[in-house]
């Protein structure tokens, strides 16, 4: 999964470099690079925290 993420970020970076202006490049990086990456990491961390919480509840019970 991380290899796909690295490939996607490389693709987005190359796409941003090919834009006509700095503003367009920053928007591409933000909308296609940062936001999807943040969302993916947020979902993964949420699942991880939920699993930890469930294990703690099982150990306490």
C-alpha cells in the first residue's frame, strides 16, 4: 500500500511541476496530493486506535 502511495505522490508532484503557474501547482499538490494522503492516514490511524481500544477492553474484561 505504501508503495502505491509513494507512486501516487510522485505522479502528483510531476503533474504539479508541469502546470503553468505556481498557484496551479500548489492547488494540484493540495487537492491531489495532500488531502488524499491525509485522509488515508487518518482512516488507518482511526482503525489502529479502535483495534487497540478493543484489545484493552478484552484484556480488562
